[in-house]
């Protein structure tokens, strides 16, 4: 998962950095680090985030 995909999913869910962090059980700083590319997103969290994106009514923006 790229940092842009993460941001798109978070925004499609209508969540702030803090809201996304609460939803998946990490610190807000972790989301910020993932979105900035400072740290890679681990596979477990990537799957968790993708599951959130697969919820009905969630449509992350894809590449143009």
C-alpha cells in the first residue's frame, strides 16, 4: 500500500488522522509517519486498512 492509497482510504472514510488511528488501534503519529513515507505500513495494518476500505459505501479515489 502506498502512502497515497492510505490517505485516499482515510479520506474516503471521512476520518481525520486521529480518527483513523483510533479505528485501527495505532497512535496518530503512526498514521502521519505512514502518510509521509517516513515508515512503511506493516502487512497486518495494510490488511486491516484495506478491510476498512472494502466496507459498503467506501470508494477510495484511484489514480487518474
